């Protein structure tokens, strides 16, 4: 292993440690001044992510061209790998021990941190991450929810204030100003909602069609990322965003799906049922949005409408009822087919209990069981 | 615990009382409060208590926010964060504990903070602009080689990442970054390791695995400050 040279990056310098040599040699990637501008940072960041640089390789090609004819080179980090691959070298991943020993051989001044560079790299990286469509949706969705809560509070306060205000009092004057404030908040809220809906429809068209863009955005912001969203199953989607409940209480029926399209047209007692259906369709729609780029939204929205229609008229089913099976064996009739397996008490022939079939084939509770376990 | 091999002068700096850490007990029967001298300006990061003394601000470590603070309250006696140390800090979140660590290493030390979530990183970046020795890195600690170009060989590794592979990552990072004799501080979140049966011991196997490369002190449970967490400290034996 020790026979091949090792490439690694330190800041924006490329180092090569040739076998048999004591100290790594430095190859400067960008010869410009200490404080890199943004246009210099972007290729550097790409390099750190492991993408091959488009420029700046000129001063590396010369010193590394001697490696071309030899065997493979070892690389320590994704950036060095990208450079080596761009130069057409054969690449091996270096072992941790080799990397650590090579790095310890550098003189201490090689490690003097370029704080400006690092901070601006962090800034650019952050900007890049936060400007992706899903992060935009998450940010807008959270801000929208915050603004909604704020608006509710402010309008309540305004209502109380105008009730307390007489006509020509200082309170009335203040109430007028507060009213302006609330109206400007409303305008901001409308703008934000519109931007959010546009962004969500673009990123998640199918899910937006099924549950509405606002709710789809909430699901994404709760899951945290599209990948996390894809990991959710329907039962998880159904209760996503529900509050934690005390142990032993009945579970939640819906989380943020409460704000989904069609929920308000269904009586409260049937909203759990609608949430259940919506959740399963949402999962299908999300997979279409994020994996196959198919379009199933219109069809699922139609099914949602049928389901809402059925539930709002008190009928629980939206599909035509299954035909009844022609004949069901009752407990009194003898079984046909293979002998029943199971616990001993179920294998015994059924006792005659006055002709009443047992509801689920279960043994009736004994007197001891009916009374409950005796207390000590 | 065996003292670090490479720099024996650190031994005094690692053991109680720690330089750079002030302890106040008032009233005496209450639990002690730990204070670090703030390097940043303005000095507060997360709404912690502040006190002015000797021309500088001292910040109280909130044990409910910081696992390091909780470990100190529960009797941590070995703290491998001496002045002038280079610390690799994984899982910096918004910089609550990272800023205290940066206070401890002082102006001549450096703390390299790795954080994955862009939203937490936004606030961390704000703290890093005020702390001259705090270096933020937007990266995933599950890919230890992605920040190799930025982080020099380190004296101390601080880990607070709630991941199932916490232990493996500690070993990998130590191999890549930690010098032999360097210190480890690890906030181990048991529920993240895996879903154990009730009453199952998850700590024992984790400690055993870590002992391959580290000489560990006794784990400190962080109840009642943080549920399901243990705090481990140790010395790196070196690459085998």
C-alpha cells in the first residue's frame, strides 16, 4: 500500500506525499490572494463536495503528470478524488491511518486557519442549501404558520380593543393604528401564502392536488426533507403533526391532515375516516411526485371528492358494497376441510349452549375471569 | 485515568479544578454553577446568565441546555478541554455548548464545529462571527472525510450526535483526526443506538466497543437534565 503517492487537500491547497519522502509537497490550486472572492469559492466548494473542478487545474497538471504513467494514487478526501479523476489517474481510497500520519507531517503553519475563507464558504454553502425548492417550501410554511398564529392573536386583541374604545379617546386613536398594523399583516400573509402555494404546486403537484398545497407544505416541513417524507407510511402521515397524548388515551385521528382539502365538508365524527383515506392517497401522490414524476393527482382528487360526498351524507362507504357471501357456516354446523388447529380448548367439539353461536368462536370467560383477578 | 502521553503538561489542565472554569455555589447547599469567560462580543448566546468580573463577562452553563454543563453538575472530574487546544466538535447545533467550549480553549485555541442541519447552522454561523476561535462547518458527521481539508489534527474530540452509529463514528474520527493521547468527550444518547428491550443494558456494549481505542472514565448519567444520556470521557490510546 505504501508504494502509491497520497493526494489530499488542506484549505485550497493540494498536497502530494510521494512514497519514500518525508514531507508532503504543496501544489497551490488557485494562486490568487488570500481572501477569495465568491467566484473563487464556488469551484472550491464544488471540489470539497467531490465534483471535478472546471478550471484551476492548470497548475496541478504539470506536477502531477509524472504520476500518470505509474500505478494508482491514494486519495484522502472527496476533493482530492475529484481532481485525480479529472486528471485521469487511477484512484484508491487511502486508509485512515495513512491519512492521519501524512497530515501530522505537515508543518504547523500549513494549518493556520484562513478564517475569512472558511466563514464565507460556510455562508455560500448555507445559502445554497437554503435556496433549494424544498427548503424554500419548509421556510415559507413555518413562517406562514407563525404568521397565522400571530394574526389570530392580534385580531383578537384588536376586537377587545375596539370594544373598549369610546369615540374620541386616546384608546380609539390607538385602536385605529393597531387596525392598520393588523391589515398590513394580513396583506403580508396573503402574499406569503400565494408564494408558498406556487412553490409547493411546482415541487409536489400530485400531493397538492389531493390534500391542497398548504397541507402538503406542512407535511414536508414536519418531515424535514423529501427523503424523510418518502420514508413515512400512510398511518404515520395520518397522524403527522398531532399532539402527543397521554398513554392509554385513544390515539389521534388526524394531524395536519385536519387542514386538508375537503375536511371542512365532512361532519367531525367522520373526519378520522377521511384522514385515513387521505393519508393513503397522499403517500401514493408523494411517491409520484418525488420518485416517478407521474401524474395521479387528478384521479386521486376525484376519489377524494367521492369519499367526501359519501362521508358527508352519513354513509361510511364510498365504494359499492361487496355482495354478501351466499352461505356462511355457523358454529353449530360441522366443519369441512382439514382438522382445526389451535389451542386445546378450541379443538374440542363446541359445547351445546342453547343453540346460540359464539360471536367470534372464543371461549366464554370463566367466572374467575369475569370477576377479575383477586386482589392480594 | 492514564495521563496523555504526548504532552504531559496537559495532565494538570485536565483534572479538577479546571483552568478557565469558575465555579460558584450560592447558597452553598445548592448545586454549583459553572461559568466560562466569554470571548465573544456581545457575550450572550442563548439567554444564559451573565456576570461581569475582572473586566470581562462570565457566562453560566445551563445544565438543561448543555450536556457538558449537566456532566459538570453531575461530578465530571476529567475535562480534556485545556487552553490552546484544538477541538473537533461534532453536532454543534446552534452553538450553545460549542461557545462554552470555545471560551474554555481561549483565543489561542480553535473549535471546529460540524453541523448538518442548515437551520441550526444559520444560528451557529451568527455565533461563529462573534467568537474569534469558532470555525463552523456545514457538513454531515457521518461522512468524516468531507471536512478533512478544513480541520487540522485535533487535541480533543467532542461528540454530541444522536445517531445509531455514534460509537463507530467516534472511532473513525479518532483515527482520522485525533492525535494519540488526545481527549474524548461523548454525549451518548441511548435511545438513538437502537430500540432496546425494557431494562436492556445498551451502555455496557457501547463502552466496551469504545474501550478498544480509548481509556474511559466511568460514564456519567445525565438524569435529571437530559433523559437517556450518558456522558463519557476518555484518552485516545493511538492508532493500532
